[in-house]
C-alpha cells in the first residue's frame, strides 16, 4: 500500500552524500518535504532541485526540512549537489526500498528495460510522521506545483 494522505509515512535508512545513514525518524517534530527525483544530472531534476534549494529559507521559516531522494549512488549525488549548490540532504535509495515503500518506483526509465528509478514525486509529512500531501508526476518530465507544495507545508505549521 502506498504512503497515502492520512497514513503514517514509512521510515527509511538511506545514505546521504557524505555516506552517513539518515532516517525519516531523525526529522520527527519537523515537517518533511520528501522529494523523489528520477536522476541526478538531468535537466528537469536539476531545475527542481535548484527550485527547492532556493525555497529552503521559506521552508526553514515553517520548521520544514527538504530531503531529496534518487536511486543514484551517493558519489554521483555528491557531484551533482555540489555542482548545483544544493543546501539540503540528498539521500541514495540505490536499493529502491524507499521508492517501493512510497510507491514511486519507475521501471524502464528512458526505455531502459530492467532499470528502476524513482518517479518524480513530492510527499509532505507532518511533524508526527503522517503523510499530509502526496503528488506523483504523471510523467517524469512534469514538475510539481511549487506553490501547492508550500501551501501543504504551511498547513502543517
């Protein structure tokens, strides 16, 4: 069952770009903007990552933490996030556990049979760990409605 609005958000243990294990539980008490991306070093993903980067001060003011997730390894993520001055944690879901738990796994990205990425998705989780907003792209080229995401975060504040 996917992490639907009103349901508890599945916890995860994923490596960040410095190869430290991060969990959803460590952000308890804050609203979490969980942003799944299909892949580092791609155009739409870079645009979204930078848009969220530029929104971090707004989210900080609402006691919210942005977390990015791709299936890329932490080494590629580090190069990508450094190149784009990303100021929030990026987590490597190379095992696809979080993508499956949140029902955002995307098999066959770019026609590559056997390759499973994350679909573009944004999940907002309140400070108690409940999903309050869920958006999954109809296609990986679609970006979220950033105003809608901000409104969802504000509703949790």
